[in-house]
C-alpha cells in the first residue's frame, strides 16, 4: 500500500516545489484538473470490483455519487465474483469488493469461519464488511417462451425428459453455484444432464443472460435483477429452501489507497437514496429467515 503524506509534510513539499519552479505529480490514485480550468484540482479515483449482476445499477449510482462528490472518480471491474476474488488475491488494485455470494467474500475474510477461509486470507479492512443487498435466483425464458416452461417444477420434468436446453453459470461463479443447489433439490445430476446436451454454460451471469436474449437456449437460471435489466420474462423464482438466501456482501479492502473515501462510498450505498435505486431493478434489503428486513446481518459462517 502506498503511504499518504500527512498534511504538514505535503505543505512543506508544495512550498519547496513552487519556490524551485517545479510541479509535483499527482498522488497515487489521484488525477490533476485540466490546465484550461486555470487551477489544479485533484480527483480521488476509487476502484470497485463488483459482481457482473450489479453492472447497470452500480454504474448509475456511481454517476449520481460523482455528481454529489465532484472530487471522487469511480471506476469498475465487473466480472464473476470468483474471478474478482482471484484477481484480488493476485494483487490487483481494488478499494471495494461487492460479491454476489458470501462464499467469495468469506475466502478473503480473516474473521470468517476457518472452514470457509482455509488459506487464512486477510484482505478485508476490519469493520467494513456488510451484507448490502438480497437478490432472487430466477428462471427466465426467451421471448415467446417456446417450450412453455412456467416453473422450476416444469424445468425439472423437462430436464428429466431431455427436452430442454438450460443455460447456467459455471461452477466457480455464484449464479452457477445457486443453480447447482436447485438441481440437487430436484435430485438432478448436473454431469449427466451436461453429457446429454441439456445444459450450456456461461462464465458469469451476463453470459447466461445473453444466451437467453439471443434465444439460443430454452431457458436459463439468472438473477431476477439481470432479467429485469435485459427485459426477459421471469416465470419463477427460487426460495431459500431451494438454494439459500442470495446475499451480496461488500467490504473495503486492506490494500485500498483511499480507505476513508472507500468507506464513505460504501456507506452511501446503504442510504435510502441508493437502496431505492437497487430496489427499482429487483434487489431488496437483506431479510432474516422469517422474511423481516434487518439492519445488517452478521457474516455467514
């Protein structure tokens, strides 16, 4: 992590630079204002790694936040939570991580149960992890629903007959892991279905969504928020008995070069203003097992 100069040290260096006719370069993660403005301003850039299913909503929210906070610039890396977790462990610069499942966040959290973080990774800034949102796993169909699938029960029956082609996420991404639980719930063998040509895969939820939008499959299991953003028809959603709660945890990373600004943005994402935008596309506040909204659930162990 790059060290930040204290205000007093920075002032001394700035005065010395001005006296010698030199200009200091912008600090790491900060950019200079344009020469045309007549003065130099510095902009703090936050790098956010986020699950692909958050693409549209976070992009909109970041634009709103930057209007309210002109000194902040936010850039995103959207991909599957598993891929993002790997990139973080490999040293990619990241200020905030938003995962589509607890599994990938636990694998970075020193305070998670040992069996969920067997390598003892310690990447999260203490006290910043929160359960931000809840989503639903949805069964979606292409325009016209040619196979007339109306429910997960229908899908299970059709898969047993070998009469449908299902798109699902790979096993290393949350939407794929939720789908595996749904298949197991119905007593279906994924490997057998794949070998029989009944399953096609996507490396993240967006790839599965594209297959649905292009009608190259008969149905797909995605998040209801992605179905909403893509204009797809949802015929059923999975309950907690089928695949568990779909919780999106978020945290600031220990390696953040701007931890205070990162914590401020993460806190803003929890405000009613931001939550309203999430809810417009199908996200919901995290609820407890009885369906009651919570102020923030403890981390899953």
